[in-house]
């Protein structure tokens, strides 16, 4: 099979073979949840968090919900992608002039390396949820940049390289609360400050009820020879509240607002206790995906029940076959 993922090798990617009794495209780690409750003194729960490879090891930006139930972002490291040393103090942002920037809350980070810089996007308190953006080169100095969007918006996810000379970001315009709607849009920027040329990518709905309430981008899209592979969350509303599942789509490489395939079914839905029981039951919320390009192995980090950090695995060729044969586009 020829290589589908355009990117680097990661021979020590966290990886477990698909268990013999599982016939699904995406399977869970036997080590789940990889981050359990009360992982650091100030936080009861760490979830919806991001991990990236770094010099043969791993680094991450983590959503830590404090005992006030307000979230902040923390930096952490790992040798193997399973066991994390998360800093006990939150990331302190400073502006371009070096002054500390206080924030009321910060949650659902995405973490991406573009050229030589590491960028974080998160749901920022503008006040009111908007897309925050910051950068670091040394994981000690964290520069808060201009907010990408006005309130209200969540799930800002950058592409890992410029597209036609422009930075590109997916986001989901929303309201100030537990938004009962949401579609994925694309915006471009020449400089990471001014964003525009907004395009609709995908609307909630489709044939599957699992994504009928709202959808939002998950991990940073993975570049493949056939398009950008996007894992995203889809939400349905039941008589007892929202249920968050994960699905996949393939976006055009040059114009990612064009959807090539959109999977009809969820690929991961709350089934295990750490997904169905917790602070918010029935949430599987993907935020990061690492890959080993030559083997096509993908490791996905997702939040379980707003309480745990979990890992799942898939093979890019199988996801692609699934999408080709089960697309609603
Ligand atoms: C969303 C966000 C996510 C969370 C989800 C389920 O609105 O707050 O962080 O996982 O709700 O509670």
C-alpha cells in the first residue's frame, strides 16, 4: 500500500493493535482512561486535551478543571504518550509587550506546530467564549496573540500549514451557553491577526442523527494524498441532554471548505464507563491526533465524560476506505 499521510514518521507513536473481538474502524486503548480524576493538586479533571510529538517524547496542553469548576490550560510532558507530568501551575500568558494577560477561563485547547512555532487555540473568555490564540517556542514563555474571533465561537482548529499562502482555521460560531446549534466554518489569515474569507464547510445534520444538533472540528486535520482528514465531534440531543460522538470527513487539499467525503456513522460514541459516566455523561470529545506517516497509524486523544483523557487508535487506510464506502456527500 502506498503511503497516504503526508508527514513525518513517529515510530514510537502510542499504539495498540486492534483487539481480536473489535471490528470497528476506531478502537480504544486498554489503558483508558490515560488521565484519571484528580491528576494534579488544583484540578479534579483533565480532559479535552492535546498531545504533540517533541524530540522523541511528547508535550501537551491540557484542559484542567479546577475545584472551582473553572478551567485553565496547563502544559505537560510525557515520555510515552500515556503517562503525563502536568505542570501544577497554569500557563501564564503575556502579551507581545511582555505584560501578563489574565483570563477568566480557558478550555478545549488545540495545539499545532506550524513551521518552527507551537500555537495554541482555545475557547477564551473575551468575555464570552471566543477563539483565543497564543504561541510559544520554548514552553516557558507563552505569548497571547490577538483573539481570532469575536464572541461567540468555539472549537478553533488550525491547519498545520499554510494553504495557498494563507493560514487557515476551522471554527464553530456559537452562543454564550451550551449552544444548541453549530456548523463548521473555515477562515483564512495572511498574518494570524486578521481573519476573513469565511466559508461554510459542513452543516449539522446530514442523514445521521448522531450529528443533528451541532458539529465541531476536533484534532488538527491530517494531510493525506487524498485530502485533509478531519475527525470531528457530532452532537445529538436526547431527552436527557447532549451526546457527543466522533466522526470523520475528508476535505479538499486546496479548498478545505469543499467536503469530499463525510462519514455517515459515528466512529466512536460513548459506550465505556469513562465516557458514559462522569461530570458530563455521554461525551467523547476528540482534540488531538498524532500519526506515524509510513505505517498510517493514528492515535487520537479524546475527552471522556468531561472527566478523563482517553486514547483511541485507527489506521488511515481503513478510515479512508470507510469514508469512500459510507459517505453522505
Ligand atoms: C461543550 C464544551 C466541551 C464539553 C462539552 C460537553 O460545550 O464545553 O468542553 O466537553 O460541551 O460538556
